[in-house]
C-alpha cells in the first residue's frame, strides 16, 4: 500500500525482504541531497502491529474508522500514525513544483518486524543494507506528548530506551498420575513459585539525570520531587503517585520482570514434567547479559538451580546526546506550534528500532507532535490496549512537524 501511495512521485523506491522470511518486507524511499557533506536524515516507522482480542474492542480494530475526530484501529498510536504521516510528508515534498532538492538527503524507511524485536526489519536493513540508509540522524517513535507544570509547557522527545532481555525459564519435574499429587514433583507448581518470586523481586533503583529532569516536571510538591530523585527513597515514593505515573516511574528506574507466557502439561490427569515460563525483562543502562542472569538467580533464590534459562532476544539500553543540530531544529518546530514549550528528554521504557541505528553511529530520537488532548495518561492506556485510537488534530500536527523538520534541517 505504501509503495502504491508513493509511486508516480519520482521517488527512488526499493523493497527489501530477508531470505527465509517471506512477508517481512521493508520499504525505502529517498530524496537525494545536493551536498554530499550535508547530513542524511531518516524518518522511520514500522508497519506491523501487535495482535488484538476483537471481542474486547468497541469497534473493528482493523476498520480504520473516523469517529468524532479520532481514527480507530490497532496501530493508531503504535505507530502507524507516525509511519503514515511520514509517508504523507515525504510525498508532499516529492511533489513540490520543480522538485524539492535539499542540501541533505532524506530517507524514508517503513520496516517490518519491530513488534517482534526488529531483527528481520530495521535490524536486517542496518546489518545487510546500510548503504541504502547511511543515516546520520533518525526520527522514529515516539515522542511529542505535551504537558504543563508551573505554567511551563514541555514536549517529550525520547533520547534513549531501556534494554530488552526476553528469557524462557524451563522448569522440570517428574511426570505422574494426576490422581496422586501428594509429594509429587509437579513442574507447574514449581513454575508458579518461580513466577511469584519474579513478580515480588525488587532490584536496586536507577536514578540518572534524565529521570531527575522528568521528576522536575511532575505536578507534585518539592518534598516528593526530592524523594523521587533519591535512590534510597524513590521506591516508597513511587507508590504514592497516581497509578499510571507510578507504572512508568517504576519502569524508568528499575530493571523489570514481567512473566507473560506459560506453556506446559500434556493432559488434565498427567502431572507435568516440563513447564516453560517466558519473561519480558527490560534492563536499565549498564545491565548486560551477565547482570540479567544475576538478577534471575537473586530473584529465584534456591529455585534457581532447578531452572534452565534460555535466551530468546536481547538488545542493550541505548541513548543519544541532546546537544545536536537536529535537537535544535526540533526545539524550533515545537516552539512554532506550542510557543515557549521546552523539549523534555526522556528514556522510553519499551523498545524501538532506534538502537540498530545507534549501533551505526546515528543520533536517534523518538519524535512526533500530539494535541493537548493526547495526554501521557491517556496514551499509556491505548498502547497495545483495547480501543486504540488517535485524534486527527495530532495527525495534522505530526505531519506538519515532519515537513518543517525536513525543511529546516536538510535545507
């Protein structure tokens, strides 16, 4: 669909598909700059979405319906709003009379696979087809949320993200007849204890300058701000925040463990001998593979010796600096729409495809531009949630934002 939308504009469009992964296609389109020494900016959005439970939605999750000024559908926020608005901005630039020939090069990447870790999408493109990108700077998901505190406006730009370390914990037992459970070696029972210990585990908090900057924008009193910035008191202070803010605050300051999938057993009357528990682990900066294992061992205690840990997927935490020419341009664009607003650098607690670009030396930010109606609290409930939707005002703001960034940054 994106290829059909962009064809006929004179853009150089290429499609890439990893060997052995049919359907995991990514699209690259570019407008070549006139100055080889000028920077290359990549606008990147992913095209895949997470699954849905249709019966829990008010409307068709794949209907793309426009209702009361909002577009409904899975991916409306994560992140097809940005993927689509980037394509609209790219096409508008390409169709300008006489052609738009900036100094710097503009690259558009619509990539597959992000929700599965990005290995077959942005990871494949950066590893195998970097020459098609050669990006010095990247804009991708997901910033642009407007907030106010003490009569000051802030607009979020994500400058870094936590790492991810998905793990499968295999718990073994001894099979037997379900009618005689007394004294049995039931792998599912042991797995239940494993899950409980992971859920109860409390690693040491991580407090850095990004977190302290964010705390300064919270609508809480000074005593609470001081406590939230104190590693010795941050845990107890988070518990006194609103539920939505507390969830983010805990994830922003801790390596987290979320047991989300369990498989085991063969029949109702057979005691299971193998149970697999898959855990979504998100790591703070500095937590490497060895540290992840240390966390698991500490959480499980005496159960650790009975658990086999299998690596599913890993990406370390990463971040980009703020003192860059692109950061200055983002500030000018935001000020044009929200006069006086300051950019608020944040670390995203989920993962994106940005680290693949950072590994190649690119500066990567999560950006967008949302309406005042799209508060952080409202958006957090819609990401991967039911009735995902976005307002048209935000779509218009973000599209204009891409246009203005390209014009100002690429010249």
